C-alpha cells in the first residue's frame, strides 16, 4: 500500500506479539503505515496516548447471540453491539438460534436489515441447520458459516448440510453435546444434568463428520480436558478441525452450582471440575486452542432467577479485560490476545484482529484502571454475570471501527454503523496465519 495516512494513532501498541512504541497510520478504513512516533511529520494529524494506555487490535468474537430477530427483549443489535464496543470488540459473528431460527434465506435477510440499522460493530451471521440444505444455496452470501446444535448433529441430513458448507468453503461450527446423554432435570446440578460423557460422545461424532465430509469443522465452547486432547490428536492427524473455549471455562468451575449463583452460572456446556478448568487454562496459556469466544448469551435477570432458568450469560463487556487481568498479573503471556483477535479473524477469513498494513483500522485504546464488575452497569440488557465482583485492571478508553471513533471515555458515537462481512475470499487457516 502506498496511501498517505489521513491521521496517526501514537502510543504503546500490541503489534505482532509484542508491545512497541508506534505511530499507526490510517487512511480511510485501513492501516496503511507503521512507524516509530519520531518518524511522522510534525504537522500530521494525530491522536496520542501516553503512559497508562495501550493500543490493541479490535477483538473478534466469533460466537455471540444478539437475539434479534425474535428475542429482542433479551438483547438487540443496538444494545448487543454497544456491549461489544464497551468490551473492546469490533466484530461479532452471530448465531442462528433466533425465533424463528435463521436457517433460511428470509430470516437471514431480515437479520441483515436489522443489523444494518442498529449495529455499531461489524458483523457476520451463521446459517442454522436446514433439513433441506439446498435452500441455503440461494443466499450463500448471507452467511459466513453453518451452525450445528446438539439435536442437529445426529440428523440423517447432517452430512448433506456439512458437505454444502464445505462446498462453499465456509466454516462448520458445532456445539458438541450428545442429546441422548443429557438429563433434563432441574433438581440436579447442571454439570450432572449435562455430563462430561455428552460432550465426549459428540466430539467423537463431530470428528467423524469432519473426516467423512472434508468440512472445515470448528468445535465451539469446549469445556473438558478430554475434549481438548481428542481434538488436538485429530489436528495432528491432519483432520480439518479447530476449537475454541470461553473465559468461563478456564476461569470458573462447577463449584458455582452449589452456591447462590447457580442460576446465574447456568450455561451449556456447563462449568466443569477444577481439574478441567486447570487443563483448559494451560491449553489457553500455551496457545493450544484456536480461539477464545464469549458465547455472549443474554437473558433478562428475572428469567435467570426463575425456577428453571435458561442457559447462558453475557460476556462481551468483560472478556477482554478478564484476559488482560491474567496477562498483567503474570499468569498468561500477552500473545493470548491473539486468541481473541487475529486467530478467530483468520478462521473466518476476514482482515481484522491485527495491527498491520492492510488490516481494517479497528483499534482499541485501553487504560490502566481498577474496577469491579457490576452487572447493573452493563449496557447489555442482561444485567448479571458469574464474574460479578471480580476486580479488573483495565478499561476500554476508546474504540476505532475502520478508522472512525465509535466510543471514547464512556460515550458512544452512534452515527457509526457496522459493516456486514461475508467470507471475503477462499483461503486456508494456515495461509492466514502467515500474514
């Protein structure tokens, strides 16, 4: 690229695995230059951030539930995207379990129209499982991948669906739990109602599906040490499979199900044993997972406090800062940020999650500041969190979306609108890793 920058962002920045003093040059929506602050002209337009600030790429969350259309009372594209921005996230990939499900062209088009009007982050959609997969061929530009839920994984049509997604060079995302092994009993602990055996069985089935169809298969929100091991074995054998996990699986354990937070902490798959938590923590620490996601799954607080609460909780506003706490306190390397930015962007084939020439100018300015997680202060409609009371050490100070200020010092700039991202070009994860 040879464009002259319109303006620069100056300060300490996380670039290609390390923190350096940098002047990040932006032209239009892209990063067009990287140099040291002393090399830019004195007259150049700039935003300068001194001590106590760090510039990182915008985070990329490839597993969220914005709930719209159909469940807007839980969340909508406006509140959900504001939660993302406040948490330093500039791109989200939205799941299809709307009401009705986004497994056909009409609902996907409706979702796109709603997101265009409301979202202040960039976005993409997954298409839900359809027993007539060929129907989705009519609108393949509307989704970035396909999603399989537990009840879909054992359908006689699942191979046909997987082959369709593979033929379009899109990613197949699987929630791996065997529905036959689930025990729907509200009176027993959630981690017993959805036992480890359910995930292990479904992971095995998913690996077989990937081998049989050649679909680039991504197993999401892994909660077990055994699952990590099996998937890593498959990867070493050359199978087209990747995985992610979420902060709650490597920072929390199932002891919460014996406390007053048992409803709040209910999630699928459930929180697991301390041994599993420790193993997942090590896997994240050693960069053995391909991505971190939040599985941002908002409900109203009154729903979560009921006798049979729905599963899931919000995560967009705190995930990055939970990771930064672990980094700043010396328990994780700073490169873990790649698992929530560049690595997931690479999985989807989008040019985000990185501070390098040619990447979208999605930048997050963090400042050092201690604060306590108080869910009643969330911008999400979901005012609860299993992390309530945790003390974090960084806050989101400013966010730039493709070069435009979308958030600064607590104020949202809602004239900025997110952009829809279909899969940009056929590519491979390995190729993108080499960028």
